[in-house]
C-alpha cells in the first residue's frame, strides 16, 4: 500500500530554520500523532506533507511519486488538510460547507452527482453534524464548527487525513467521540496524521513522533516515546509519566 513520506525535509522562515532534516512516513491504515512544544515546527511539517508549503530542502512523496508531480486537484483527492483555525464562509449552511469538500473531484464547473451526495451524507453522519445540516455556520459553537470543517475534509474521501490540533475546541465528550471516529477511519484504511499538544490524546495513536526545535527527537509506539525522561527534557521536571492499563499517562506536578 502507498504512503505519504517526508524525506529529509527542511524549511526556514526569514532565514530561521523551522524544520530541519526531518524524515517521517505515514502509511495507510495508520494513525500517527505529532507532538512537541510550541514552536517546534509541527504545523510547518504538516503543511509540507500536505503540499501547502514547498520544502526548501528534501522532498515529500505520495504513493510512489513526488508530491509536486500531482496537480492541486489530484492532491486534493488524496490528501485532506484541516488547519488549526479553519476559516469558514458565513453565508453557507452546514451541508453547503461539507459539499465544498467534493471540489477536488468536481473541478470548478462540475455538478455534484449521486456519488458526491453519498460522500457528503457519510461525512456528516460520521462527524455528528447531520442533525443541524441546514443551519448557518455563524449560529454554531466553536466545537460544532470544528466538526463541520472535519466533515468537509472527510467528504473528499481522502487516502490521508492531516489535522492540526483538531481537538482544540472540543469538550471531553466530543474529544472522546472524535478519537473514536479517527480510530474507525484508520480501520477503513485511511492514513491519519494529527498535530497534538496533549500527550494523553496521542496515546490513542499507533505511533508518536516527537518534534523539538525543528528536529525529530523520537518516534515509535506511544509507550516508547512518551517517557518521563523525554518529556522532562522537553517540558521540565514537573512532568510525570505513569502507566494505566499498559498506556502511558502524563501528569503535571511534583
């Protein structure tokens, strides 16, 4: 099965390196969590792998081809990206926003057909927004809007889903539902890469990659990466790690 792979990529803003020589591979049917302190380069790496930024060093490959060899339409059919602070048009309903996710399959002038309607309906059911499909975006809470934007991304039926801090606006109940949704998408063969701040949420992932100062410090299974030694190096001595049912649990306090 093909994958999405960053090969020794590097990127700098105004001469300051933000990502340096990072190699990272995401396979279909896998959930990979990207962790690290603020300013570690997580969002930049995600945008490089989504094709929204061009690496200044190295390459990104998608299913055996360099990512730049794909047109924007082809890339949009295979990779869906959800930004941390997603913008949304205020004059559209929920359903109309989700239909925007089908744009890579339709082109600028294409009309949606039965397959598009089916994909949109599935995306709304999966994210729990179907009940308010006819509401206008400004009437929704922050958490509801986040789920609508996720539905828009899923409507493309992508092979790879890249999410930047997707749980930021969700309460604990919707965080749990969201994590279960990602687990289900993974079982359907989708490759998922999520930027997260909370290491306890990353424990749900198959693998964790830890970025610090633009470099990949560690990657592997959650219990291999989320160690007290590594987290104290990154965040300070107040971080403690214990185990609960075989999963690492990260605590704050002495």
